[in-house]
């Protein structure tokens, strides 16, 4: 299990490419980006998650 403090942090972590991630669980209320915004970003950039 890997955790990130906010949506931007999770996107930066996933952008590094290691390790491969198959599932992301988001909180709707997060600092800097909502879970919805983060989900939209991740689906555009990482379609296989």
C-alpha cells in the first residue's frame, strides 16, 4: 500500500512509473485537488489504472 497526502502528490508518484499500480482509491475531499479532479487527471494520463 502506498499513500499520498493529496491528489497532486499521487499524480506525481504515478508519473514516476514505479511500481506498477493497478488500483487507486481516492478520497473525495483532499487538499489541493478533489478526488474527482484527481480521478479525471489519472484516467486521461494513465488509462490502464
